[in-house]
C-alpha cells in the first residue's frame, strides 16, 4: 500500500506507461461504490475510517437514496513491484436510467472492472454495461463481489460469466469490498491487465471533456482526459466546439477532492477551470487543444435519447427567472436532459424536459429542490398534436403495430413497433424495463403524424377545470383513466372546510366522480399546558404546507398531487 | 396517614400562578406582576386507558419529599419570575386528590410567602371522584382550596370500566354533591363524549341526567385516541370501536345547543359556565397571561426577570419524578427545557389560544402584545381571511377577532391561513428596531 500523499504530487513522474484509466461498472447495488471506497482507502487517498461509506457519492440526493447519480472521478497512486502507478478511477451509476453516464465514462478509459454480485449473478445492467465496454473494445476484468455473504456462490457466478461473456473463469477476481478481502488483487489486475492509454507526451496537447460541474465562484469546472501532449496553468487553450479560446486558470487531479497542480500530462485524467461562465460553453464530448496547435477533434458523443417527458413550471411566474437559471445550471451537469421551452394556459411559461427514465426525472426534481431551492410544478407535457379539423385526431393505442422483428444474435432480438408518442411519454419506458427485468432496451424515431380516435378529458374540482391535468385519451379507455385519476386525486388532496367534488368529464358529460368530504368538526378538545407547544408545532407545519399549495378555484391542492395523478402505475 | 394514601402512584400537581394583566409598553413579558403557578404531581393509582399524560407509579413513600421539592421549586420559580401577585392556583396533573391536604396547605403557604396570594384568588384542585377522594374534600377546603374540578367523564358504569376509571358513576355523583356543599357555585365537572359504544341519543340522555345534578361549570372533551395508550391499541386491534367522525361532530353540536338552552354560556371550545362560574385560571391561559409550572412535567410561560431575562420563555420541567427531585434538590428547580419566544411566536400563541374563546381576541388585548400592528392591519387585507369573514366562520369587527358559533367547530382548519397571514405581516416588522421607549399605552 502506498503512503498517504496529500500534498503536491509531481505528475511528471508518471509516464504514460504507468497510468491506468479505468471505471467500475455493474448492476445496481452490486457494490461499485463500496469497492471504490476500498480502493481509495488502500491507496491512501482517504484515511481508513468507519465513516468511509460511498465517499464518491457527493450529491445529497445520492446519499439520501443510496444511489450514485453522477459519475465522480478519483486519481489513485499505487505502488506495485517497486514502481509507482497513477490509477484514474471513474465511478459510475448503476441505474438503467443513467447508462448514458456510463458510456461517457467509458470513452475516457482503457479498461473496466465489471462487478458481479456473488449471489445474484449476472443482471440486466451487468449485461448492458458489458456490451458498452465490449463495443468500445476495453479490457474487461470481472470481479465477483460480496463473497462474504451467506448465499454467495462465486463458482456458479464465475461459470455464468464464462458462458455469457466468454471470459475464462480463472480471470475472475473474488472479493469482498465491504471487508476488503482480496481487493489488493484488483489493484494488481488493473496494473497488469488494463493497457496504459495510447497517448504520447510529445504529441500536441489534446483532451476530451467527459464531464463538467458548475461552480458558483469559478464557473465551469471541466473533467478532462488528456489524450496527448501536456497542458500547463496559464496556457491558452481552444474549445473545438465553439472555437473560443480560454486561459487555463486552474488545473489539477481529483483525489477525490480537488488537488491543484501546475501541469497535466498525456494519459492523465483531471479537472480544468478556464473561466467559462456560460453554461453553453462547456460541451460534453468537446475536444480541447492549445491555441497554436490545432488538432483533429475526437469523436463526440451520441446525444442521449430522452425516454420520459414532463412539463415543468414555476409555482409562480415571478419565480420564472430563478427556475430558468436553476434548470440551466443543473442541465450543465447533466447533459442527458433535453430542454425545450413550453407554455401552458394555466401555468404560464415553463419547459418541456426529457429524461432518461422516471428515476432520472425524480432525481432531477429532487436536486432542483435541494440544491437550488426551486419550487416546481411538474405536469404531463403538452405533446404537440396536429389538428386536422377542429378536434385533434391521432391514432393512440397502447397496442402498437408491429412492423418488424430481427434477431441480432442468439441472445438478442430487436422488434420494431409503431407507437403514438403520447403513449410512451410518461411511463412506457419504465414499464418496459420492469417487465423485462431491465433487459429490454428501447430506442425510437419520430414516425410523423397519423390519424387517431382520441378525445379530450377534463378534470374538474368543484366544477373548476384543472388545466394541468387535461389529457387526451383513447375513447375506449376514457372511463377507466378518468376514474383512476379521480381516485388518485381524492387521495392526494387534503380535506377542507367544504366538500370537494372531483370529476372527470368529456365535454359536458361527467364520466367519473369521487368526493372528498368536508370537515364537520376540526378543533382540538383540550388545550392546556403542554398541549399548547405540541399544537403550535402542528399548526405551524400546516401553515408551511399551505404556502406550497396551489389554489384551483377555492380548493387547495398540494404540489405533488399533479405528479401523483400522472404516474399511472396500475400494478 | 401519609403513608396509607401515598402509596400513591403519583399525581401531577399543577400549580399555576396567574398573572394580573397590566398594559405595558412593548410586550407583556416586561410586566412583573403575577402569573399562574401550575403544580404537577405526577402520580396516579392507575393509568386510564386513554391517558397519555406524564404519570408514574411511586415505589416508596416519598410524598413528604415531593411536597418539600414542590415547595422549593415554587419558591425558586416565583423569585425567578419576580411575580408579585397571584390570582389563581391550580392543582392538576395525574391525580392531585391523592395528595394529602397538608401538602396543599404547605404549598399554598409557600406561595403566600414569596408572592401576594390574593384572598380572592381561585384555588382549584382536580378531583378523582372515588370515595376516598370525596372524603378529603372538606380538608382540602380547609387547606385553602376553593374550587373543585371533578373528573366524572361518564355516567355509564360500563364505559367507566372501558376507560379504566376506578370509580362508579354513583360515587362520582356523590362526590359532586359533596363538592357543591363545600364550594357552592365553584364546582366544575369534566365529561367525555365520543366514547366507545356511545350514540348521539345515549349522549343526549346522559347529558340531561348530568345537567340535573351538576353545578355551574361543565368541561366537555371529545375522547381523542393518543398513540401509545391502551385504548389506542384496542381500537387498532379492533377490540373496541369509537363512534364515526360525523357522529362525534353531531354529539358536540347538540351538546353545545343543550347547554346553551340550560343557561350555560360557552366561553371556550370545551368549557361552559353559568352564573359567571368561568374558570379564571384557564381563561388566563387562553388570554396569554404568564404562568409558572411547578412539578415534574409541568409547563410554564414567563419572563425570568430574576436573571435579567427580557423574553418570555416556554418552559418545561423534567418529566421523571426521581430525576426532577434530584434536580430540585441540587439547584432549586428542575427545568428541563427553556425556549425563548420571539415576538412572532408570542403573537402566534395569543392568536391560537385567543380564538379558542368565544369572545376571541379584542383589540385592546391584541394591542398589549402587538402595539404597532392592530388586528385589522394584520388580518384585514388577506384574501383568505376575507373569505372566512364572508362565509361567516370568522368575525372581525369593532370588538375584535373571534370565531362565529359555526366557525369555532372548524377553528383548526382556519388557523393555518391565519398563521400564514400573521407571519407575512409581522415578519418584515421584526427587522425594525424594537427598543422600547418605555412609554406605556
């Protein structure tokens, strides 16, 4: 194990052949982040204590939910057979929604540690990530984790790996990341089996921007992988995407916290601050080079395809600028979100955002609230329809029309269907993933407009229409959809001093109805001494909650009522 | 005899000293007059199935120690609050009527020693109407008690069993009779509705029966299921059912009407009185006066002028009797928590408590706490308040702010909106310089 080196590290001591860039990929909860913790401890990047749990999960939302959302990077120094190696580790998210982050990280690496749970064995994301790495022609080191658990069966999993991925059993490293068992062997394998980056220090400087953060004071902090040459603080570099030039203000590596240095060399991974202030200037996939030495740009990234859409509006129009800048900043750090301006009659100006999945959307929302204090209304998006006559007509049918079926290889089949976009905007993708245990993947193209048998369904609260919940439904499904929405609303809206009629209607005809009873008595019986403090607390909490409600007519509706109604999870 | 009675599980003696109100320049907390001492004696013989109060079972005979400590804490807190005049004392909690009358006398003596206990002061004792309790009433009177609050709860014996009470309805009625003999016009009766197996009809009958024999004050409480109580578990497990919500709402409604017909004036959500028998003590709570809580688990609200304090504090005494005893012995009082109430918090309490009274909050009263912003300025402009006024639930006029007859029943639905508005109006003014110029209003 290397000694703890927290001060200035001389990066020139690491020639390209002693650098390894790798990431850890796996299905969710198979132990990526725990292994990352161990590697950090073992190479002295962090001090070994009890508190090292998922150190790389910096976001509050990550810690709360126990998931990795945003890939983080750490540079480790490892001594092996008398030599010092610089190992650059990139942690990745496991959830299917975030596979885009995985492919970006992979582009900066030469190898991956593919972790498989010793009991669960190969799962959906294991396969998906394997293919990503395989197609990128990276070295793949299989690691069987959680061998300490009672039900662990590493033998079975090793042979499963051999059968499915064609990797010999004896190449699997069996570890317990939690206990640290055999983790040293992983580090050795990284050095032995992952090739060094192909990059020469003598080439002109060339770097890939594979990630970025927005810092309030310093502007854009770009995560870069240096593919050639070297760069120094003070150099003038150019961004290929915009053609703009910048001065390198700050440079460094991540340990996982920032460690500033004077220079970065070919094969290395680190961060750069250039004074970019505008969100749009830092483009993921961009190539950076020195001003006097232009280079061929690196292949960029395929933009992520959004699968789940939602409309986002500020609670009050006066919050619009605040929400706009919050969305801008958050999407800077998450370029897989597609953003489009939108406006709704009831809610005013807002956006239509596209996400990689429902979890992605929820996490995005949570980050908006936690990190930017933004108060947002989320609605079903307004999917554009072309009206042929006075009423819109589109074919809308959950049963898509099958167009095509192709076998890719003996394990995968591709099926093409024609679906109306509206059917898939909210939860189709999620449902598909869960029905196929995550194995199915999904891509779509706009197939143009087609005619359909649709009607517009209104939701009314005490006779007042709720604009945000207007939906277009297929005539045959109107009743069940309407009833379901009314029931969900009934559960989401608190009782008030008057009765509330929740109705679904088509035109003037009411097709479903639920009632929220009025309070007949709502006053605390006893209020003396200690009761007072308790009661005040409760009342203050209710007062706070009230501020966040929307008024539809005279009915107070909590913000999350809308999204509860739109999540039509019929299990 | 101390020993025999005081295998007392514990009673909470709540000694509350009422403060005489005095208008003052900036806020009530500056007035050093009087407050309500609340004595908590945390022992009971047994725990009723619905009760979630701070109650304990005493293993040794420590009545003497308790008395001593209560006296000590009374002295300490009276001096700390610099209260000069006491208008009411309340003995409550667990079962104060388990304490020996000499304990009551001793405590009252201590009060008199450290503050002026007016001759006209209301001294209330809560009574559990068992034969034993009844037999002590006369001695309590001699000790200085001049008002009794009797926990009748129900006139149905089966219900008393379900509630875990240790007396029969007959015994309760006898206790009421004795109390009326000793303190005519100064006896209050507690009754509960919304009990298991109760119907609107049976409730109406019970109420009629009660009204034939009660004195001039009735407290009506809806049975509330509190987490952790035996009754809660029974209801959860399906062994016991309580009446549905609209039934209890109806019970409350017709009780209000019935009592009104019999000449009782409802002066608070749960309290009814005729012939001016309203409880001075409780009224003071709701009017935001200072009060001192003494004994394990007692609550108080006063300004600790004795240590140079200027803000009113919400104070709670240590809950566990043994720990409380130790603390009182060590430093004179067993205060566990002290939270300063800022200007806004104080006004919030005044609002929430004041609206529980049918008379509500009048302008002068509000002005004592909020000299710069009157009721109309705070609440007059809010759209939501306008709606409540228009719907007739709330009244804001020359007298002040109060609930209407119908509005009182839904008070807790209206309060959040009022609190939001209060915060909105008062919040900004908190930035202003609040140095008092000392001139009284």
